[in-house]
């Protein structure tokens, strides 16, 4: 792989990581919003049955966002590993010359 290709790959990795960070921020904000609504007990003056349904739904969203956050962390780790491998490949090409 040529130096130009490695440079492009590293650039793509950085852009991908930045996008993943943006997604992570959205997840954290959304999850915090759901948790705050649930902790404050805000059920919009609903009946007990509706309040239980709203609470269950919020908790489902919180759980899904937690899982999504974990998967995103794994994806960011893979992105970092890819970048590390590209840097190592680039360094080994430079030292062999």
C-alpha cells in the first residue's frame, strides 16, 4: 500500500471517528433526557396505567440507548485499531527505505 493510500486511509479513519463521536454525543443527550424525565416522574398528569406504560417505554429506550452506546464504543475501538495498523504499516514502509 502506497504512502498516499495510507494517508487517505488515516484521513477516512479520522473522519469516521469524528462522526462516531457526534453520534455518541446524541446518544448521551437522548439517554440523559429520558433518565431525567423518568427520575422526575414526569408523566404529563396521566392515569396510573398510562404512567406505567410511559415509564416502561422510557426504560426500554434507556436500555436500547445503553446497548447502542456499548456498540458505538466497540466500533470506535475498531476504528482506532484500524488507524493504529495503518500507522504501523506506514512506519514499516518508511523504515525499510
